[in-house]
């Protein structure tokens, strides 16, 4: 059976109002828990989180509460609590879904969002719920960042594929150093061009070189890396007495190659394909620069708690 579709956050507004229909104050977090228990969603769906660490269901329910408060359908008797207001009773008496268009009909809606009440055409849509969108503002920001990073990683991989094999080997050494491997630039060693016996570089994990990571780097356009190449690297590591290796490519590894590396017991070989390579480059800031940093503010509850205690 297919899982129940995850509700859009404006679709949770009626459920929220129904949970507080007795007109008494309710702690919002308890209301959301009860809503989740009655939602028909699976436990996996209810446990699903967004990057901030908050569950997706809680995030959407809290946004539903925010919009209902802006419409004055809910009041806030004290921090973290909600209570049904007159407009909430009015919405519950109506049939059908509660929509952004309906909330905009209440006086004071625009002012509640920091407007003047005389917003130009289109302003209302920017400050309210988009019923065609399933996501909350946090989820939209996350999706936007993920899309931007996916685009950058695609461009980055093409740039890496365009450099020479020698330059790719140097890039790999620099990347591993940026990720914290080695004890400085002097611990990263390339291999002279020519027959390399399956080894393209080495990173010493200590200043004496008593423990080292051996590297194989293959800059390919499309060609996948198969089992024979991994076995060759394994053999080359054996010739060096090495127990740790990293095989990096701009393309991909076949399933046989992945299984082969996983089967080795006396040597640990990590396989890094083009997709993981670009993710690591972004994480380490290699080959990329930060374009913009955006701040997202939230209310400092501890700050206001001091005033409430007075």
C-alpha cells in the first residue's frame, strides 16, 4: 500500500483548529503531537526531518499555526500556547479547505505581515500561503540551496574533467589535504610520470611516514572503473606494504568494482566517484568560492522570557 500523501502545511490548518475547538488554551507542541497521531501518516513519515533537525510534520504544523495567528483565528495566551479566537470559530463553521485566499479576506491580514494595508497588486501573494506549494519557507530555502549546489557540482565536474591527468592528481592531493589528511603540504607526495605501478600519490599520516595513504586518480570523461583496475590498485598497494588506499575518478565505478573493494579484508580501499568528488570539493572549499551568505532570523524566546517573568 502506498503511503498517505504528506499534507501541505495549509492543509493542516483545519486539523489544528479542530484540536483547540474547546476554546481552552493548549500548548502548541502537544496539539501538534495529537494531530500527528490522528493524521494517518506512517511513523517513518512523522519522523522525517528537515536540515534544521525539526520533523517535517512539526515544521508544517507550526507554520499552519503561524498563518492562523496572523489571520487572528488563533490567539496566543502565553508563549508556546494557542487558543481558538472568534475568527477560528468562523472558519470551523465553514465547509471546505481553509485557503490563503480566505485568510486574506480578514481585516488586518496584510498589517500582520508588516505591511501597510495598502500593498500593491501581488504583495498579498508574497506574504501568504501558496496553495500550489507543498513546502514551508525553510523547505523552500533548503530546496533552493540544494538545486544551486547541484548546478555548481555539475559545472565543477566538467571543469575537473577538462584538466590534464597530471593536474588532476595534484588536485586530488590538495583536496585530501584540505579534508585533513596528512601533516602539511610536505606530507603529500605525487609520483613521477611514467609507469606508476598503479600508484599516483601518497599522503603520510605522520611526520616520519610510518603510516601512509596511497592514491590512485583516474580522470576519465565517461569510462567507468571496473574490477580489474581496483584489483591492480590492490596489488600495487601490496607492493608498497600499504594498508590504506583511496581510488578517485571523475567517472563512476561499476558494481563489480565496488563489491571487489568491499571484499578486501587486509587493506581498506575507499572508492570516490565523480559525484562524491564534487561534494567533497564543496565541503572542503576546493575549486569553489562562497558567493553569498544569507541570514535567517528567528525569535529569541529566552530574551522575551526575561520580560515575561517580570
